[in-house]
């Protein structure tokens, strides 16, 4: 368990440091869509924290950071559940 | 590279999306069984931690040419750390949370993304294994990590361009060359970052590199 908290701390530090440097340019797929103008339809689901931000937080940096940390925590917890399930036969 | 649902709009795309759902879920079940058989206690925390790291790393886009950015995918990274099967599970988990909470990658398109990113990424393990067969040189290991990362990104981009082609007037003739060109560059970033990450882990804490049995020549039961 201690390992998990150390990892959480390090990954959060990683986000705190690197989020300001992240490029907001479109990624490869988005660029192709932008350049050639895909026909697009409405998405049926827009998530809870679309674009990795939390709508109630105005500061973009904090908003992305909080969304990122929440995501990391959710992935950590589900990851532990998956490992537990995998281990069951042993 | 995450396909979003807005691009899945006509009947062809929807049929393709359903096929990919079925196909990817079948491979997921197979990987689950394989991962259970080859499970070792050492990956318990590692699976959760490396999934969380890949999630965070995918948030950080680095700029490439043409006003475009890319982020590390991390498929090969997970494959070396966790082995191919647990890597598929780990990346599926990351993709699932991205789709569910952040609408990064669609729900209808989830089977496609699972295949392009998680399954191809996990199976890139076998590229490294084939390249390093019976040869334990560190240089070869590093270059095969680079090659596997690049190839997995390119293969993913190639299949993505097929899957999104119905949304473009120009079809595959437009999506394939442009996707391959952009991801050819992003793949170099992927290869470089994956190589640096894995060699750093290898130096700092060699024991956690389960996949490094590749390097040490231990014939694992995979």
C-alpha cells in the first residue's frame, strides 16, 4: 500500500510540473480531421470532465490538474481491483 | 489517436465499430486468462501504478511539426513492464476511464481504440522478443524497444485511418497517408520516451522489470 501512495505522490508531481508545458495543438488524429474536414455527428456521451477539465474551476491549470489527479486516483483504484481479481486463483 | 464517437456516423462505421467491440472483447477475455496463468505477485502494485502513470503521461502532449502535437501512448512501455497480457488489461483500463470520465475516445468507438492502442501495444512485446531472441546485448534491447514502440504506433495509426475513413469524403486515400505521416513522427517521440523510461527503470530498479526476462534470457512461460 505504501508503494501506491509513493507512486501517487510522484505521478501528481509529474502532472504539477508538466501540465504547463503540455502542447494544446491538435493531436495527429485531430489534425487530420481539421485538415480534411470530416463529417462529424454529435457524440452520445460527453464525459464528466470533458477535455480534462472541471467546469466549475476557472483557472485552466488548476482545472486540468484536479481532473488529472482524479483520473490518476480512479485508474490506481481500478488497477488494484484488476490485480486482485487476477490474483484470485493463486 | 483516440477515435471519438463523432467520427462514427454512418452505417459502415457503426458496423465496423460493433465488429471491433466483439473482436477486442474476445482478445481481452483471452488476455485475462493468460494474465491469470502467468500472474506473479510482483505485478500487483505495478499494474495499478504503471496504468496510472500511462494515464498521466497521455495527458502531456508534446509539440511535433505542422502545428500538431502527440503524446506518448505507452503500449510498449506497459508490455515490457507487465508482459503482453497484463499490458492489454492495463491499457484497456486506462482507455476505459478516459472514455467514461473524460470523453477522450468514444464509447461506440471503444472496441476500435482498444484494438489500436491496447491490443497492438501489448502485443508489441513479441516484436521485442523476436528481435532479441538469444541475444542479450543491451544495445539490441534498446533498439528493439524503440522499433517496437514505433511499429506499434504506426500499426495503430494505420488501422485507425481505416476505421475513420468513412467519415471523410476522400476516404482512406486521405486518412492513410496523413495519419502515417503524422504518427511516423509521433512514433519517434514514443520510441525515444519509452526507451528512456525503460532503461531508467532498468538502472534504478531492475527487479521490477518482469519483462526484462527478455533481456536476461530467462525463458519465461509466455
